[in-house]
C-alpha cells in the first residue's frame, strides 16, 4: 500500500484519531506565528486541524499531496484568507523566499525524506522567517529500539518513528530557537526554527 492510498483511506478517520491527541501541542506551536500580517505556508495541512486555531490577519497557503485530506480542510478555512494547493512537501511549487513563516505540523516524519521537506521550507522562507515544527522525533544518540523496530511498518501506513530532527537539519540554514517536548512523554517535539 502506498502512502497516498493509505492517507486516502485514513482521511475520514484522521480527525478522530489525531485531533484530540494533538490539540494542545498544535495551539502551543501556533502561538509563535508572527504578530503582524504575514504570508504563512502550511505544509502537509491534511484535514486542516490547525485552521480553527489560526488568527485571521495572515495570508495562508496550504499544501498537501492528498486530495481527500485537502478537500476536508476547506470547510475549516472559513473566515481565513486561504488558498489550498495540491503538491509535494519535498518539492514545493513556490518561489524562493516567498513566505514569512512555514508551519510543519506532523509532516517531516511522514514524508519519505524529512531533510528534503525541511530544505524546501528553508528555500521558500524569507531570511529571518520562522518554521514551526511539530512531530515525533528521536533525539540524536537516543537508541529507542522499539521505535526503530516499528518504524518501517509505521512508515508504510502513516508515519516514520525513527526521524532524528538534528540529522535532518544538518547543513540547512536554520537555527533552533526552542525545542520542547510536546506530547506522549517526549515522543513528540515542538520546535521553532529561524531561517538565517
């Protein structure tokens, strides 16, 4: 089963499974959006679980590779300046330095190449822009044998469990501003990056 077909099947159930578990972490991450009107990119917007928590004073562009998930986001965008685009998080169809902020919630560990996803985020961010990242990341040097054992199977169904954020960031023009445990005893991390 491909990741695309897996997420098409998961789309109707996604909110039930993910919404309550990620609500507090999403809100905490989105509290770091710019204070002034800005161009914000939501990478891997999925069904739009972030949308009800967004302030209306920004211009939002959302991208997701799955049409079923993206369609579910549209009703949640009511009242927002919102454009939905179908596309690949590892090959963003946007110009360099187009956005002031990029939101990467539950996407870096989902795509086959998390480093490519972060590299594209850096490319489309203006210097000084922020990337707000929320996902399940291992810390560098942590053995986590169960997560590493389960990751190949989990990656085929929905998400990888063995992504080391620091490895994915190697060589990219990002500085880590904050890095906090977000949920499930630190399995999830909320990270704020600054584009240098």
